[in-house]
C-alpha cells in the first residue's frame, strides 16, 4: 500500500497514522467520504486527501474490504491437516447441500401447487361467468 504500511507500526503512532489505519480498515468508501467532507468544510483538505489517495494508489486500487472477507471464506475450504475433521467437514457440507437442494425442490413444488390452484380458481370463475352469460342470453 504505502511506505508507512510496509513497515512495522511505530512505537507511539500519531493521530495521522491512526487516522490512516482507521480509514484503511473501513475501505475505499471511507477515503472517498473523508475527501468529500474535506472539500465541503475546507477545500485544501479535500484537495490534499485527493492528492494523497492518487499518490498512494488508494483511489484506483482494486483492494477493498469485501476481498478480505471473500478470502476468509475461501480459507474454510482448505484442508486443515486433520483427516477426521476434513472428512466430517466434507460430509457436513455434502449434507447441507442435499438439504438445500431438497428445500429448493420443496419450494418449487409449493410454487407450482400455488400456481395450479390460482389457475384452477381463474378457470372456475371464468366458467361460472360464461354460464351466467349463457343463462342471461337465453332468458332474453
């Protein structure tokens, strides 16, 4: 990221370093919000933040907090080294996938049954309207 983040944390970090770390933890949106607020309250601060974001490549970097969370989810898929736990984990995941497929098929059958009931109700109403119209035309 920056020259500061490549090194160890200083012994007594100042408010500027803490602010940079806090904004980095929050992601690119926090940097942009800070820049916009800087422009609103005192335009040189916003301009300085914009220049810093471009200089440190924060503005155009692809990294964001979502990537970190995706990587943590992907680490759950790696083998742990314990064969018994890995077997248990794969069996549990397979069972959960089967349950999800069963639930989705149940929901599909439920929607199909509801659609059929609504269609049957529509056809019954239409048939009764046609009978009523036929009876009214016969009386006239």
